[in-house]
């Protein structure tokens, strides 16, 4: 069944009893995602959703001239593929500074190599690197992911987390993910034809358990990066990413 992003947005808006982001935010998230889509997708990382972005924040990022490719999508959204997210120096005026999602940058790097060095993640972390060098490192990571066929999708096309606001009920989150999968995300996965689908978060995996049985790709489940894990469990999770993403 063909679907559109608008179908998924409409279906989600009927489920969530909370303020919705403008559809333009959801479109911009998709533009960032499509920019980094591989020509041939080998592995899909299926996460939960991006983070709520207000209409006032949804403005052009402020990158220095020549620091990013000219054709890079430039509308700010709270999404890991948006290189201004978590980077105060590049935020649009009036956007609330946030730490971004450093845990997903660690996931990205774990997909690219064995995270055995204690400094392996430093170049993409704000606490360990300088802003311009970090921007260059992040661009390099995203380029490598695209070249190796690794692509991030979200189960929900709308944000399920808004900083400082109460999360939707588990029932609403479940129904939103189900509706977005039915109307949009399933088609994205099927058209990408990945060899492996890594589901990030036990909640997403549980919600889509029945649907994932029909996916032709090998399905692997890993904990959410925010989950309370021991150091050995975190290392094992990073090892899982590398094992299923290595060339």
C-alpha cells in the first residue's frame, strides 16, 4: 500500500492528545533523513522518534560559511541528522539550547568500528572536542554511514518526547507507532530492502512485534541508549551494532 508522510501525520494527530508540531517540522525531519539515505541500504536502525521542535525554533541553522555542504538541509529540527541539534553555536536565534542526542552519535560510531578505545567517541562529543572539529567529525561519520549503507529511520514520524512536558501515555505511544508504521514507516523499510533491521529500544520492538515478523530483513533488538545498563552491557550493545554493520 502506498502512503505519504501526510497520511502518517494525520493518523498520529488523531491519536495523540497533545500539541502537535507543525507538519513543516515533520517534513524537514524527513528531508534531513532522505539526504543521508544510502544508495543501497544494508542496515536500517529503527528508533522511536525525533524530539519535539516548536514552530519558533524551526528556522535556518547558523553554520559558518563553507562548514557544511551547500545542499545540506538547513531547517532546524531536534533530530540527530540535523547537525545544529545539540550545538549551541549553530542554533537559530531563539531556539532553546539542549544537549542533543550524544547517545545516538555513539551508536553511529559503534556501527562504524569496534568501540574498544576509551577515546573512541571523543570526536563527536561536546564534552571532549571543539565545536568546529566536532562538526567536521560528525559530517565524516554521517558520510561513512551513508557510504556503508546504514540508515536511521524512526518508527513514529511525529515527536513522542517534548522537553519539560509529560510524555504521552504508553497506550497513545503504542497506537501512534502502530499508525505511523501502517501508513508510512513500513513502506520506507520495505523500499529500502535492508539486510538487517536493528530495532533501537525494547518498547519499539514490543509494539511492532507482530509486524516485524513479516519483514524480510534479519531483525535484531537492542536496548534504548538511555536504558540503565551496566558497563559490560553497554559494551555488548556497541559490539552488537558493529557485528551487524561491519562491511
